C-alpha cells in the first residue's frame, strides 16, 4: 500500500504568509507527483521587504498561518521548507577542484560532495553566510560541459557553482521567528528558486527563460539557460508600489486604491475608451468624483513599465536582453493584473506567459493562484530533494542553522 509523506512550504512574504501542505505518495500510481492538500494565506505583520522588523508580530503572523493550515488539513505542522528573500541576498560564481579519490578513477558521490565543498571555500562578505551552492557544470580532466559526473572516469574533477549568500542576521531572525512557533526547519530556500521549481519545466530551463515574481514589496528574478541558473536578482519594487501610485494619483486611501486596482486595474492603457469611467463612491461613500479608466490604467502601466525596465537591466548585465527563447514567466500576486503580458512582451521583446505550477495534482483551485507559486514551489523543492539522494541534488542547499543554534532558539521559547 502507498505511504504518503507530508511536505510543508512556508512562504514568508512582506504582505502575506502562505502555507502549502502536500503529500507525496510512494506507490506506483502518480509516483513522484506532489499532491497539494491545502493552501492558506495570512496577512503578514512585522515583516518589511522580506526582512523581519518585529519578531513578536512576525511570530504571531506565522503561528496564525500554521494554525489555519492545521485546521484545514487536519495534520500537525511539524517541519517546513522556508522561503527567504530581501535586498540583502548576494551571489557569486565559484570553482572547486578535487582529485578523484578512488584508484580506479571512477567518480563517486563523495568526490561530487568534496568538489562542492571546495567551491564553498570563498571569501564571503562580513556577516554573510552561504544559503545555496548550485552546481552549474563539471569538468573532468579538461572535458567541459558535463552535467552529472558521477559514474564517469577521471583523475581531476572541477565544478563551477553559483553561490547564493544571505545576511547572517536576517537568516538568524528568520529561523528564530520560525522556531518560536514550534516548527522545525527542513531548510531555507531563496524564494525565486522555489518559484522556478514550481513553474519552469526542464525544457524551458534548457532553452533560456526568466522567471519574474512580482510580490508585494519586491520583484524577484531568476534567469536559466542550458539548464543552469545564470543569475538571480531582487528589485525593490512590487505590487504595493502600484497601489501607492493609485492612491496618490486619485488622492484616495491605500485601502480604496487597492480595491480599485483589483476591480478596474489594467496594466495596458491602450484601446481603453477615454469616456469609460467609474465612481469613487462605489468604494467609499465619503469619496466623490468620476475617474477615467484610461487614466487609472496609465498610472498602473507607468509603474509596471518601470519594474520591467529594471528586469531588462538585469538581463543586460548578463547579455541576455531580448535573447531568451523560453521567454518571460510571470508569477506572484502582481502578475494577476489583466493585460500585463502585453506590456511585458513590448518592454522585454520576448515571449511572455503566466507561470502556473506544473506536475502537481490537487482538487484546490487556489493552487493556480499566482501568489501561491512560491509556497507550492517549496514543497516541490522538498519533494525533489527527497527523490534524489544528497549527492544527486540539482540544487545543493546548505543549511546554515546548526543543531546547537536550534537548541538555543528552542530553549528561548516560552
């Protein structure tokens, strides 16, 4: 009989906290597929631009989200994969070289691991620690372009890796917040990588694609080509900035601006009748005045174009502007704006599509909500790591929290 393994993804965002709970069956039918059994959302407090600004409020928000998930699924929330984001994330390329240990020259898992360990020996900036060591390609005795060297024969093994680092204080505050809820951490994963795991197929990674996650306070970018991660970036602009622009442009409150954006917001102002209007009293009886829908769309379009220009600047840095056949995959709450793909195609000169999770099963419609892709991606990430043994992991994730620190945090819990 098939046994189900429960996986939990906890996406701690600036505006909301999302939890995805999944089960992965080990039976023959649907083997390896992740089945989402519940997703919940909770308004976030004490978090700004992905950084925890008030531990007590953040712990309360995460606790409420976990309680909602437990109530919905009837399962205890014990361990989870956690997302991290924010402007303090840094990255660099590093190489590691080792001699193959066995006399017969066959490359084994421990050689793979030692090569990655050698690549980790980089000068990290002060107060930073490594989150991920992602192998891009291997070289065996001068032969380049090898994706998986295990089982090959050689004397010298070299690996090129993409190393992602986070600010130590941010990582420690995040882990402290999670541990104070009583939850154990499987690992901390950069949010945009989890996103990519959910929405990008291997073919799209091979062709060359960019995932753009428009969140509340930030927009996260990851570029893939030939199956490798080329770069990641975090842009300090998001859907909240669009709402703020509407509030200023229409001289109304943030709450009313958000409601207007959700009901009448369009990312493209072209082909909108100039005479088409709506009444502000529809949203607040104390407000007065007719607003042009075209004017509203122009406000939104200006900020969306700015976000996409900054995405294009990141592509220019790696010489991939307008040169990724797999195109742009948009996810995140901000990507739900109608007609945003029109602006995306025009500004970035690439094919564009909305990124929905693939290779999962679920009876819950919310799974296809673009704002849940990071949470769903976290459980897919966990599923992929459990499917492949440690040495075979495509993304090598390094847990920065030692058991000693875990015990210390847990002892602090009331």
